[in-house]
């Protein structure tokens, strides 16, 4: 499967929407935990890794996980050091950045066609 054929922008947008909905509905069930784990571990990094033209799927997933962890740690560090830590705000920032990256991937695919 080529990088253009991968559905990452749709998966990222769907994951962001599902997590946002789960957080808006409240509660702390296992579904919300699984959605949060999936989103925070893969989506922010995949939004960037999808722009790198990595041809190997496994390498792309590994890069995405590493980038997701790094982005999450950097955001957490900045928010803690500035005394502005808020789970909702951190999630909102990550969802926004992730959707921006997914949008860039979709736009880039349209331009290449």
C-alpha cells in the first residue's frame, strides 16, 4: 500500500472526534480510556509521520508512536512549567494539532492528484 493509499487522515479525524465526544459526555469508563490511549499514543505522531513519505508501514507506525510520545511530553512539560496544566486544555491542544496535521495530509494528497 502506498503512502497515498493509506487512510490515516480519516482515522485521525475519526479518533479525534470519538475522543472529543467521549470527553464531552463525561464519565470514566473503559471505552474512554481505550480511546484516549489510542489517540494519545498514535494520532499526534501519525499526523506528522504521514507527511514524511515513509514507504514502510511498520517504520511509519514506529515513527508515529515516538513522535506522539515526544509531542505529549513536550506539551506536558510546557504546561507544567508555566503552571497552566489542565487535562481538557492539553487534550484540546493535541486534538487541534492533530487535526491540523491530518488536514495537511489530505490537502497534500489533493494537490498531488
